[in-house]
């Protein structure tokens, strides 16, 4: 057989990817349980031990492990190059799991001593090991695309976010910073949330949406514009908080960032309208919901930056903004895409060898639709209720939403387990 | 067996190889560009493409084609070529494929 770029040959071992997914799925359950137990206390200023603990449990426990696993699958296939080393991510995962668990626990208890700094250091080593391995992988690729530019930019923002996070952890243990550390914390949060997750999702979305919806949108200028805007927004935000707090840098950051989001959403709707596959599945509906949360987060950011708000409303909308951005936008994409990626991986490794020998189900048939639908409604009902409960200071609504989100995490874990167990 | 009969046999067999994402067979999806045969030697030459160069299921589809064709007694050898020239386009989808994708809904 002669082939012209069989991208699937570059894919890594199944267990490397599944180990990361498993950690993240457990993390989702643990995060949503912690949120349920503390739902009544999710209010006030964001700089509180258990709110910080919840945010880091969400990011480090749920969102990041799954993202890292997906990157190890996606980069080799999209960029047609094998992962530089498969040992490094295994070692990094071990360090990451220990570091993250210890870090979150100590942040939650506000135990900010040497052990806290050591945990943070473990996380730094693990994350930089991941980044170095993936960056070297990318360098070995000859594929040059807009998605590649997004991925590189996302990696840069993650590297900066991690470094800043470590500096902040040091400061919490042994105060040394001359400037208000809350300003740096905002920069850290946006580098990680908007810079890393945001750019990665945007860049990869162009490829995945085209693949799953069977749509080809040749014009890429909205994607280029979005990439520029997000980076300019983050630089402006950092300069505002670090160098010139009284300047208009925040306004520039918010307006330019919103323009970037608008350009991205515009490109997504063009891809959607050009799609061949008319019937959309539940994983796509998770992704569509995520884009709605992205728009809402953008609107909240504008309101927070440009509108005169009293302190109480400012605090509530800040928390709502963070919740809509992380569990809402990022979480929905991750859950939705895992409903595509995991079935495909199990199909590829277990069912594909039987293609041509006997009838095999399609990847989408490895999980029945009803449990997916239940999970979708529980998750998005929960996210909306929690966000509204935070914004409107309604504890009962937060509690109900948290119960729904926790239930959705259990159904999600059950769904992923059911897919994993499928055999020919 | 004549060349025509062997080609028909091969094309019918290819209809049993699905695209894992859509579940539609690769013939109706328009992925099969060319089928040439030599009935005397039992050789089948198939040229296919994928919807995207980065299609993660490429290996699976290619392997499925070879396995399915080799189940036919009349087919002795299978030569499979994957190409992206020209790029696949939706116009190649058959009416049955279009119906499965809901393209005309």
C-alpha cells in the first residue's frame, strides 16, 4: 500500500491518553462534589481559601489533565509527527498528580508553608516537562497551519501562567512582592484561562469542527483576527495590572478580547453553516453550549471593566464570570469532545481490526443516546443555575445547580466507563 | 472471471467498509476514486482518499479495505493507494450517502 499522509500512524499509545482522561474524569466528580458541599459559601471576594481551592480543583483536577491527554492524541495526528517521548508524559503525570493533589489540599486549608511551595514546584516541573516534550514534538513537524499558531501561542501563555503561579505561591508562603499580588493573580488566571485554554480551544475547534461537521471554510481571516486580538488583549491586561494600574489598559484588554471572541464565534457560525452533516449530535451540542458561555463571559468581562458597579455586585459578577468561563466554556468543550474522542479511541484500538471481516458499530454507536442526553441536561442546567445563583446571590439556586452538576459528573463518569468497557 | 465482473465484485465489497465517524460506507461517501483490476492475476488496484488529510481513521479504513477485499477468493492481491489529489469534496457523496447525512433535510 502506498499512502499519502496517514495521520493516524503517529498516534501515541492508548494508555497514555486514557490515563490522563481517567484522572480528569475523577477530577470532575471530585470538583463537582466539593462545589456541592460548599455551594452555600460560593460568594464574596474570590480570594478566599476554599474558593481558590475550588478553582484550582476545577482547573488542575478536571480540565487540565483531560486537555493534556487530548493534546498527546491531537498533536501527533494533526501535525503528522510522533510525540517526541512517551516516557516524559508518564513521569510528568505522576509528578502532576501528586503535586496537584497536595497543592489543592493545602490551598483549601490555607496551609501556606514549605510543603505548599514544594507542591507548587512539583506542578511547575511536571507542566514544563509536558510543555517541553510537546514543543519539541511540534518543532519536528512540517505542517504549518493557523491551528499550529494557536497551539504555540497557547503553550506560551501556559508557560507564563505556570511561572506566575509559582511566583504567587512563593509570595503566599513568604511575602516578597512589591505590587499587589491580587493584580498578578488576575493576570495568572487570564493567562491560564483565556490564553491557554481559550486559544487552544479556538485553534483546535477550527480543525475538529470541520472534521466532525464535514465542513470546509476556506477563509481564515476571522481566525487570524481572533488570534491577534486575544494575544493583544492579554498583553494589555498584563501591562495594566503590572505596570500601569490607573491606565486604560483594562478597557483596551476587554474591548480587544471581546472582538477576538466575536471573530471566533463568527468563524464558527460560518463553519456551521457550511457543514455537510446536517444532523448534529450531543457532543456538538455541548460544544455549541460552550460557545454561548464564551459569549456570556465576554459580556460579563465588559460589564465588570466598563460599568460602575458597587463592590457587592462586582464581587458576584466576578465569580459568575469565572464560573461561566471555566466550568461553563472550557468544561463544556472538554465534556463534549471527550464524548467524541473516547469512543473513537476505543473504536480505533478494539473495533478497527475487525473492519472488513465483520459488521462493526460506528464510533458514535458505542454509547447509547439517552444517557448522553441526561448528562447534557444535568450539566447545563447545573451550570446555568449556579451562574445565576452566584450573580443573583441566591444560595438555594447555587445548591440546586451544584447538585445537578454533581449528578452530571457521575453520569459522565458512568458514560465514559461504559464506552471504555465496550468490546467487539 | 472477466475484468468487469471482478471490478463489480470489488466495488460491492468496498460498500461494506464504513467510515467510523459517519457510519456510511466509503463508496457512498465518495472516498473511492478508482478501482482497476486484472482478472488474470486476481489483482485489484484501489485508489482512495479521506475527507481530510488529518483523518485519524485513515489506517482503520485502509486496513478494512484490504481485509474485506482479501476475503474474496477471486482477489489474490490488493494494491491500495491513498491520495489527496484532488481533495475530497461533498459533491462526491452519493444520493444514499446524502440521505444518511441529512444533507437534503
